[in-house]
C-alpha cells in the first residue's frame, strides 16, 4: 500500500469514524453511569430524525427550530424509556436491562414501520457543500466536518463534566456505589433520569447529523446503520472512556477503510467487516478494558 | 466477584454479542441449506382429488389477456455449473413483518370464455391442503415424474435458456391440488418490504391484486380466481424460508413466487424444491438454483444478462475501463466470474473487481467510492442492493466522481431509486424484466386502465412489476389446463411453449431449461424527472 493510499484511508477513516464515535459517546455515557448497554440508543436518534423530517420537510418549520423539536422528541423517548423500563428494572441484573433496551429498540422500529411505512425518506444535510477542502485527494464535505467537530466538542465537554463538576462526580459515584451515594443525600433516580435524557440528546444529535450525511433514512436507520459500529467503537475505546469513544470510532473507521483500500485484502470479500472483527478480537485479547479504558 | 471484574465480564459478553450482531448484519453467514432442513410433510396425507389425468394441450388459451402460444422452443444453451450454495443465516433484528391475505373479488366461477383445447379429464380440484410429497423421494411423488435430468455444461451464454442438471424430481405429486379449489387458486408471494431494499408496502399492497382482479372479470382461470398470500421476507434468507414455510404448510399455497432478492429467492426456492412446490421468480443468480426441478425463472438470470451489458458498454458507451462491484454474497460468485470473463473477452480493462457488505458501513462505502475513483473506472458494473447503490453513488459524487453505473437486476431500475439517488446516480442504466411506465401504455394499455379502475390512481412501477409477473403466472396457469395440479402446472411449463405477455420477456422452458427468458428491458435514470425511462425494449444485445 502506497503512502498516498494509506493517507487517504486514514482521512476516510477519521471522517466516517466520527459518526460512529458520536453514537459510541451516548453508549459510553449510559454504561459509565449505570452499567447498562443501551441497545435503544440508535432508536432515540431515529426518532429525532423522523421528527425533524415531519416538522421540517412536511410542516415547513425552519431547520434550526425543527432540529430542536427533533431533539426534544429523542430526549422524551429516552426519559420515557428510563421511567417505564429502566427504573422498574433498577435492581435487576444488568443483562435483563440489556435485553429490555433491545426490546425498546425493536418496539420503536415496529412503530416506525407502522406509522412511517418501510420506505426511504430523503433529507438534506444541514450544510450542503461537498468539497470544502481536499486532503490527500479525499474531498471533505461541510457536513462531515460538522460531525467531526461536534464529536470533538461533545467528548471534551462530557470529559470535563465528569471530571470537574459535582453533578458529574455524583453520577460516577452512583455508578460505583449507589447505596452509599443515596445515603449521602443524592437522588439516584433523579440522576438516572438526567443521564438517560442526556443520552437521548446525544443520540438525537448523532441521528440528525448522520441522516443529513447519508441524505436518506428509514425505519431503524440508526440501529441498523450506526449502532453496531458504534458499539464496536465503544468497546474498542473502553466502555467507560468518553475520549475512548472518539478514539474507538476513528479506529473502526480507519480499519474498515484500510481493509477496503488495501490490495492485500483483495482476495477477501467484505474486507471491512473482517478487519473490524480481527481488531475487536485482538484488542479484547490484549487489552480487555479497551484502548483507553481503565483496568 | 468485584464490581470491576463483573464489568469486564459483562463487557466481554457484550463484545461477543456485538460480534455476532456484526456478523449477522454484514452477511457473514453460515451455509445452511434450507432445502435440506425442510421438514417433510406428514405422511398419510393422501392425494386429494384422485388421480386426475394431466392434460394440457397447447393452445388452450382462455379468456385472459395473456398469450400462450405453442411451439418455438429455444435451443438449449449451456450454462453455469451447479453450485450448492444456499445462503441462510444471519439476520438483523427486525420486527416481524406483516403478511396479508387478499382474496380477489371477482365473478364467481363463470366458465372461461374459451374452452381449453385438450383439457383435462377427471374432476376439478376439490379441497385445498392435501397432498404434499414426502421429502425428496421421487417415488412418493405420486407418479408425477418430470423429465429427467440433463447435465448442463458450464460456460458462458448469451442466449436464452440456461441449462443445468435437473435431478430426478422431488417433483410435485400428480394429484397435488394444495391451494386449488373450484373457485380459487392460492399463490404465495414473498418480497423485501423491510431490510436493505425497502420498498413501500402500500405500493406492493395496491399492485399485487390488480392483474388478478382484471383477469377475474374476464372469467378467471377456468373459473378460478387467484388469491395472493403475501409475506415480507425482510431481505433476509432465513426469514424468507420461514415465511415460505408458513405459506406452504399453513396457508397451503399452490405455488410460491419470489419478487426480489437473490439470497431470499435462492433460499426459498431450495425449500420449495424440497417440498415439491413449484417456485417462480424473476431471474437472479443461477448458482444454487440450477438443478432444482421445481424452480423456474420468469426473466433472464444475472449471467444471461451479462453479455447484453458487456455489448452495451462496448458498442454503445464505447468505454474501456470498467469496475465490477457486487454485494458480498456467495450467490453472486458465478455472476462475478461471468462478467469478469466476458469483459476480458471483449477487450475491456477491468480496473477494479470488488465486493461490498450487504449492509456496508459508511466507511466501507466511502472507501469503495474512493477506490473506484482512484482506479479510473469509467463504467461501474454494479450488482448490489438499492440502498448500497444509492449510498455508494452519493459517496462517489461527494468525491467528485461520477462514472456510468450499469448492471443487471430487478430492483435498481425502480423509480424509488432514482428519487432517492438522483443526482448522484447520474444516467444509471439497469436491465429489468419489466419496462418502465413511459412505454407501458404502448406495450400493454390494460395496466394503467386496470390500476386506475381498482386503485383509483395512476399505477407505479412496483405495481407494473407485479402486473407483469402476475401476467406470466396467469398465462402458465391457463396453460396447465382446467384440471390444475402442481404436476400439470410443471408439465405445462416444461412443454416448451412460449409464454408471451408483452410486459415480461417471452419465456419458455423444457425439462432441463429453467432459465428460459430471451430478453430484457434496458432502463436509464432521468434525473430531471427523477424516474427511470425505457431505452431499449426486449433487447438481447447491442
């Protein structure tokens, strides 16, 4: 592989991996605070996209207010999930919660199929310019720069939130010692609502940015297109590390891109997926806590 | 166990779950042939209706709109070796798809306007849900021996009709009238309403009965009306087998039809073959379907379409650098080999030859688009799902790269693809078993009239695809005669007669020809109107 092709693969990996990282960020947030693998994270985002589509494309509300409505919808869904499902299973094994969130995702997809029909919908990106600049011959669009920038900003802000604020520290305390935290006068349930609402907000942002980049979406869009790479990114980065989510997303994107671009993998059908598998196995074997996770 | 070690354990478990999900989503499937796992029908269900003699004299056209003409059997042209690939397995989580049963209202059982010549003796079929052959034993088929096998040599073809070894039949029983009553024929259809090739369910629902309602008004098929049982296969082969099993074993359909999706069609066809149920679909891969005695393609297979496309690249586009991109499924191996061989033989320079995942990620698609651009391909021969095609073209456009996309297929030439993919797909060209709406009034004026009559609006191209396929099936059912059994149906198909509809290509079969279509339509995207237009009708080369 020439240096030029390698550089192109890295650029592609970074700009596409940012999307995975954005999803991974929401997954890590919930896992970090409650130990739950949230399979419904993708659908929080899909609901935001459907709402945006309805409000902006159908009713004609301008883009920014419509995005705000979309975010409200995703946060509302996340809060409803927390209240109706998670809170009732608060003391259940984490595996039960994992399955419960998968159920929420499937229910949401069914509702999207029922209400929205199984067809592609078309949506324009917030920023339409495709050739903002070219890096090693790869054109980078404004929308992808927006995704990358959003991911960086959110990762830093969330990192600061958990390390520098009392609320962030309280959330970490709840995740490690809920009983002791409760005895200190901190409401575990209220914090849980806050975390899930924040996860819904992140999913909404990820969904709307990803749909704008893909220019189309359908039922289960975020679950089918982004949840699995997002989970992989989160596991690679370390399930409790917010910067790790960013790093994991980029690593997944770069690995897939390298595999597709390299002539060394020419004989392998679907080399991108194979590369991700190999990477996942290697990282979990050598460093089970992930690239940036703490042992 | 400490909380930390517990978390690591949970993380590992989740990683395994993610890996499994990833495998499912990326199409890394185990090769589990559904046919071999098909449960045999319970023994003891004897053939209903007695041993009705099969008699289906040619020329027995009834009051339908289709033409069934005798004769003109094409010379068999050898083709692909038979593979045993039967993809099945992986699936993405998805809600259960709804199925529907829709009786077609029509005038009772008025006899056909024209009596069939050389028709059947014996009573008309009585009740549904009767005999099913037990497993693969020819002896159990109740005497319904279909013609023996003829080994098909491998190799390319450009002509009509691919042959392959058709083994001694697990054939339909001679008296098997499952799904047939005196007034009704029940047919099972599966299609991807959800999954990687999502089509509007409302379009499917509106279109699936139009032809049968039209035919019912003309007396039906020897007084029988057709009832369609429809299931969503979710673009997933294991789900496809599941819904086909339901339709055969619970809904007792007479025959099965696959609307689209090579893996789903292959999986269901192999299941149907094990059950002795005739299975028809638009032409897809031949690998995995060659050798199935109950399978019939109603249009050209991908391999058969390859010479048409190569001749178009050479003689019409005058391009030399091509790239080949296919979905990563074993069912398309022979197609890749075929297009590679023919392109090389035609002097084309294959600058890239690649596969992409069935549910390829954003990163894979952008990388592929970039690799295509770097390769300098002027034409991209494409055989992927519509969603992958649209995303690939969109990513290529974002890299300021706009090759000519061209390929075989059933679904990439649908207007919904142009609606979603324009302007990125440019003037993409795809072969199709049915024409587009721009020429249908010329070819078959009854379609739009009937669609408006039964649905109250202009028909779309999904409805047209269903109309065309239904028309072919209708012609075949007419040819099978009044005494309709699965064996008489198969016999009618194997008789060598031409089935002409003016929508789908003329098709004919024989004992060893199951891919008997002779031409296709070539469609081109028109991004001004965001629709596909027909640029060549019933073409077999350029």
